[in-house]
C-alpha cells in the first residue's frame, strides 16, 4: 500500500503504490475510519453551508445600511475580482451575485439633503468596469475599477454616499455589494475562516445599524435580528438557528448510531473470543493422557480376545 494519500483539502484515501485509484473497504478498522470520515465530511459541508448563508446575509444587510458616523466619503471594496473587464458571474467571487438593483444615496453633508438613484446590474453581462461606470454616473460620486480588481468609490467635496434606501425598502436582492465586499461585517468563505473584519473589531461603531446614520436609528440593526427569524433559500427555507439545531441533532444521531454499532460489534467480538477460548483452552496433556488410557484399554481388550481364542483352540482339541 502507498499509505494515506491526501486529495488536497478533500478526504484522506488509501491506494496501492503507483496507482491513484482509492481502495474501498467492506469491514475492519479502515472501513470504520472511512465511514467516520464520510460522516464528518458531510457535517462539515452542512456547517459550511450555514456559515456561508450567515456571511452573505449579514454582509448584505451591512452593505445596505449606514454606520453611526454617517454616509461614506470614500470606500474601497474588500473582495477583488479576477479581472475588472469580465462579467461578474465569471470573475471568481466567493459569493457570485445575482441580477440586482442597488440604491445609491448621495447626501449633501452641509444641508443633509439626499438624492437616491437606482442602478440595475446583471452579473452575466456587466463587469466591474460597468458597475464603476454606473455608480460614477450618479451626481457628486466617482468610482474606479482598479487593475487590482477592487472598486474604489469617493464622494465629491462636501458630499457623502451610501447604499441604503431611505424608504426602508430592501435593495440589492442579488447580493452584489456584499459579494464585492462593501464595508463587510465578516470575512471568509466558510466555517473555517469566518471572522469579524478588522474594521468592525477595532470600531463597533462601523456597524451599519441605521439607514441615515447618527444615534437613535436602529432600523438596519432590526434587519440583522430578522435574519435569524426568516427562512433562507440557501438553507432549504429554514432560518439559521433552526438549520443549526437540525445540524446538531443530526450529528448527535450519527454519534448515537455509531455508539450502538460499536457496542454491538464489541459484544459480538467478546462472544467469539469466549468461544475461541472454549475451544483453544483444552489441555493438551490431559488429552494425551486420555488417549494413552484408551490405548491401554484397547491393548488389554486385544490380549483378552487373544487368550479367549487360545482357550477356544484348547477346548476344541480336547473335544476331538
């Protein structure tokens, strides 16, 4: 055997030396380890599904809100595309966006007056350059798609911008802003690397809790709470907490099933060992002694028959 052969981040497999075809096992310790690995891999996949749903949901709400400090004056996305001139659906984003409509709200920082513009983006057609051009077409805002794959947005002097709809309507249903990394709450692409961004960890006021900025506005914070109350399509229609509860229950049932199988196998093994001991536990010396006894008895019987035969011959000779 070639030993354990790792397939990148996938499961560990065993193969004959010089081959790449993994072996299958019908029983024994290796079969048990392979089964356990499959169950753990399935649970990890479900946990990643949950983590990705939470990441996308929270980052989407964060991107369409306004932090305590108010509208942004400049912003650089966190997730680069592979190339700024290819359709976004082919740009290598960890969370590919769907067709969407975003709200770009520009605020006069002196008067507080706002102007909202809606932009429609089709990721199967539009690239990061197209997104930059659409945002840059809004008055008092400029946007550039850099060669590094990041989108840089800035407001003109005396103006700020954000992506929150002031009428509280849900915007960006396709998740474009969160996919690009507009002021994200979390980084990562799954359960293993999911964590708060440094900006949020350093300054909790950067959380977009409102829709206009400033203290007393918690309307977007309420949307964060609702994420755990509403079913999500990527979680089979279940809210995150229910999906997690079902995941824990499934893991517990798998553990109990494995424990029952282990107990059954252990009992069967003990029974077989007892039967083997009953067979192999016979004393050889006692059996040899018994066989010698049978041999002596056979010899005595043979001698007796010989004597009887001789006496028979003697009697016959006398009779004659």
